[in-house]
């Protein structure tokens, strides 16, 4: 009995679509039981609510009584809503602050920390510096947001610092002025986010065969050439992962905006997720809030699909080379 | 390949010695620049520490950058009592701890069926879990809020525990399923030859092998849940159920706090997270290397 089972398993081709011997199939059926608790929880907490949100986006509802079906009215209203467009414009700013700047700065910082400081000084120095960059990532982002909200207040530490260094003329209500609120929030988000790519890229750099760098160095390649020719191509998989996860985080950002500005002043820092939260729980327009959430969900799915497709294409090209 | 291209482009061996000499100085400049950047990252913490131990009067006369004229701890104790901090700490610990354990168990069970059981349609199922991990919480929050009210779970820690167990295990399932799909077949076959059933194989063979990965996952789930905000904000409205971040944010929202109390509250709220980070760091680096060595 046992013998036939082993040989059957050994003969099984690697392709998953290949027909399996009946014995194997019966085994697979038993494994379903292990998926059952997870699947039930998934349906209750994610599947069901997601479908309900999509349905509610086609209704008018205040959360009390029965929702009234109104078709696509919420969506036509949404596309004419200036706040909605403003919030997505601000999302682009969030992507710059949470993806573009941290990824680029993280690449440079990680390779400087790893190549220059880790090699030419003690590795301990490099890890102490890395910890300083990573520290904001450890904190509850809302708590960090509240500290920054105070720093940027008119009587906060940032204006105090400007006074001390003789730039008191620049004193400003950084979060209260619609012109400076968004750049200020972006600055805070760069501070929050920078440690993540630094840590991921430093781990990735350890994967690279040091002989590659040594050989290039012997051949006279300077740091910049080695960075371009060895480091960047070698850590491309990690770069993809960082860019994808940070982009999704930027599209979903809520806590810092809540803590810093509540989307104000005059929607200058409003983002889709805060806009949806406000519509749900402050304006009690559940249908409209659901429409905002549904559009945000679709955008995230599309962005993720594009990223994963690009990564897949890239890997295939690498294999062909 | 890339290396040869570079050499072909610049065969400059005579410059090598001067290059090395120059690097001797430049490495100190680089160290100085990176250190300044790292210190700049810490400036907000210095501001916070400086003002957490200041009296409100001191703050209004001396401003945010002055050295505290006395070591004032009433801001800290005010915040501690005002929000009943030990209770908040307990709520956060209860929620994050339960989610970490339950999330890992659910992830392991799911991944066992998907990665080792290779149940039909597993690619689609893993895809669904991955998708769930990317969803904005706004797409779930209103139905969850409404349902929790209907079944009497609104404003209970249990509601948040259930929700985050599922959200975190969506990620855990995705990760563990791919780890387990590379699990050595020979080990499993040897176990089933010995007559071990699926349940025994899971706990006696798969679980011990995965322990380092599971430890990392446990810590991630704990920290992620600890730092979560939107769902606890919506679900927990009561002083007796709120978590640390929600408590700080709702006090700040009421504009009840002067600058020193804000900083004192933030300081108290940050300490547990920093402690966990210090405690977990060893496990994390050990776990990651253990995973990589396999």
C-alpha cells in the first residue's frame, strides 16, 4: 500500500495541471478541512463586507432604515465632486513622498551604509545608523503624527528652531495654511517612510556576492559605476517589492492625515481614505462613502496588477538573457 | 558581464593608488554626512523629550526649545491618569497578542491546505488572500461596523481581534503557502510511511520546521496590529476598550491637551513600541537568517 503511494508521488509530473492518481485526490479532499476555518472567517470579515460595500455604493443610505437603490448616481456625483479629484491629486503627492523619494534615497543610503560605512568602518556603526533611520517605522504612525502636528504648530518646535537659527521671518502656521499644509505632510511622510527601504535594501545587499564588487574594484570601477552596474540590477526584486508595498500604503494612507490635519485646511491634504471615512461617519452618507471606497479599491487592484505584470515580464526577460 | 564592460571602458590602473588615497578622506566625509542625516531623523524625538518634562507655564514663557526649568513629571502623570493608561496598555496587549497568536494559527492551517495539501484552485485562493491584504480598510469598514452593532460586538475588543486575525492571516497565508510549497516531499513521505495522519504531520513535522518563520510572522502581526488605527478608531468608542494610539488621538482631537501634555502622552505611547522593537530585534534577525539558511 504505502509503496504504491510513494511511487505514485514520485511519478507525478511537476506541472500542477497534470491529472493526479485517484489516491492523491482523496488526500487533497482531506486538506480542505484545514482551509475551512480560514475560509469562513475570510467570508465573514472580508468577502461579505466587500460585496456589501460595492452594493451600498449603488444606494442612498444614512445607516438607519433601509438603503434606497439609486443605480450609478453616486458615481456620477463622485466624478463631478471637486473634493474627490483633489483627494486623488493629493494621493499623487503621497506617492512622491512615500514611494519615489524614500526608494531613491533608500537606495543611496543603503548602499552607502553597506559599502562605505559597513566595510571601511565597523559594521556596528552601520547598524547603529540604520536603526536611527528605521526608528520612525517602529512607532504607531498616529503617535508620530501627533508629535509632528505639535512641532509644526504656530507655537511649535519648528518655528522655534527657525527663530534660533535666525530665520524667524519664515515663521508660519505650516499645517494651517493651504499652501504649506501638503508639503509639510509630505515631509512628515518621508520621515516616516525612509527607514523601510533602507532596511530592506541593506538586507538585499548582503545577498550580493562580494566577489563581484571586489573584481570590479580591482578593475578600477569607482563606487558609482559599481552601484549602477552591480548593485541596482542585483537588488531589482527587492526594489519592486518596496515600490509596490509603498505605493499601496500611499494609496491607503489614513492615520497620519487624521492626526496631522484631518484633511484640511480646505481639503488641501484630503486623501481618498480620509474622504471616505469622513463621508461614512461624519456626514453619514454611507452610499456615497461606499462609492469612494469602491473606486479606491479598484485603483489599488489595477496598480497592483500592473506592478505584478511588470515584475513578471522583467523576470522573464532576465531568464531569456 | 557588467564588470568586463567597465574594465573595457576605463583601463586606468595607474590612477588606482591616488584613488585609494582620496577615498581615505572621502569616507570620513561620507560618514559625517550620513551621521548628520541620521541625527536629523532623531530631532523630533529630542523635541518631544525636551517638552514632555516641562510645565505648561514653562512652555509658554520659555518656548518649545528652552531647557526645562524644573524636571516636571506632572504632565506624564496627568496623561497617565486622564486616559487610565494601564487599561489602554492592557487593551492594546490583549488585542495585538490575541491577533498575533490566532493570526499565525489560521495562516498555518490555511497554508498547510494550500502549500502541502495543494487543494484544487489553490492559485486562485492564494490570489484572493493576497488581494485581501491590499484592500483599503474603508472598503470593509462600514459593513463591519454595522454588523458588529447588530450582533452586539460593537465597542468590544473581540470585534477588533476577529477582524485583524483575518486581515493579518491573509498576508500570513500568502507568505506561508509559498514557503510550504517548497517543503521537502521526502520528509512528508517518510512521515506518512510511519503512519502519521495529516494532523500529526502538521504539528510534528511541518510546525517544528517552520518555527523560525512563524516567530517572525508572530512579531510582525503583533507590531502591525499594535500600530493599527482606522478600525480600532471606528470600533472602539469607549474609554474602557480603546487602544493606546486611539486614546492619544481622541484626546488630541478634543483639543484638551496643552503642548507639554501632548508630548508627555506621545512619550508614554511610544515607549511600549520602542521596547518591543528592542526585545524583538534579536529574534527578528535570528529568524530571518534561519529562514535564509534553509
